[in-house]
C-alpha cells in the first residue's frame, strides 16, 4: 500500500521542492528513543517515496544517511555535496535531484567562514564547520536554467548566522539565474538573518508568497513532539522575485505515531515556465 502524499509528484513546468533536516544519526541513545536512526529510517523512506520532490535540499546528512536518502528517492535521483569536515566527512548539506528532470551545469560547496575554499574551516563564533552548496541546474522539461542553494546555519552563534546570511546574499546576487534557497537557519522567520535575506527584496519567503498553503503554519522544529502552531519556523524555502509559488506546506506526517526526523520538511511547488533572468524582472 502506498502512503498518501501531501503534495507528491507534479508535472512540468511545475517543480516540487523540499527542504529537510533529516537529523544526523546519533550514537548511544536509549533503545526506545524516537531519535534512533534505526526507528526513523523506514519512516523517512516512506515520506520521500510518497512526496518524490524533484529537488530537495537536505541538512545534517552523514555519508550513509545521504546514500540512504538517494536510494529511498529512487534510481533516477542523484546528489551533490560532501561532508563539512576537513576530510570532507561528517554531516553535510547535499542537494538531491531527479536526473530525468534536472541536469547539473556547475556546482560548488564552500565553508561559511573567512576561508570558504578550505574544507572544515570555522569563523564568526561557530564551533563546528558550516557549509553552503550552490548548483546551477538546467530544467530538461522547460529548457530553463536556475540556481539552487542549500545550507545549515549555526545553532549557537548569532554572529555566525548574520555573517552566513551575508554570504548567501552574495551568492544569490552574483548569479543571473532565478534562485531557490533551502536550509535550516536555526532562527525564526522575522529575525535579523531572515531580514538580511528577505528585507530588501532579494529573496521572498515561499510560505508568504504561495497561492495556496496546504497546511497550517506549524513550527518546523518538532523535536518528536506533536506539531504546534505559531512556534519557530527555522526551516525556510526562499525564492527570488519572479518565481511563482503555487503551493507551500509544512509536512507533519507521522507514521504509526513515529516521526522521520526532529524537523518537519518545508515543501513548495514553484513554476519554472519562461522565467526571465533576474535583471529583466
């Protein structure tokens, strides 16, 4: 029996996008803990198999977890990105995509630090490395090129989050392509990092601009508790102006009472038909 989808596959020129912190696999947990990867893994597979986004920015994925996500999505999916540590191991922010729909033109991963080209580097008060992955895609179905950016901001340092927002602004501003940004930003919408990204109109919040909201505005950090409205929405899916957002959703689907992650994925359907370059909007 196939699980029902909140959005599910969509036809071109629409594009189903997801941002999902899948929660890194943690050792030494109580056998009954809902955080155990062995419990969450089949639930994550069910969610991904039902939704099948053509583009998904993932956060907190260890190497084996990234492999699991790719196989859970299906044989046609590919991934971009590597771990954030000096040896390119550890958790990462990979971008997964349906290779029947999207083709990679170019991509890079950089550290969120003063030395972005040095893997594992830190700065600005974050004690663990943070990274950003940006990719230029060609949409095979529509012939349109666009940029996708995925990241995970620091959970402790406000300065790091602000400086990281500045980095994202530069990445988005430097590209002539329309852009989709996914990430766990570890701060609520309408805080200073959010304002730096959206306050001057460089990016728009898909939740605010969507023609239809499929769900309530749930807080996105569930921590394995029942969903609640009006809590922090720390996972965002942003787009440049001119990218129509048809639907937006915060997916709080449980399976037999279990959560796939401590975060709820953000989902959106955007329309890539005849997008003009940003400088023509």
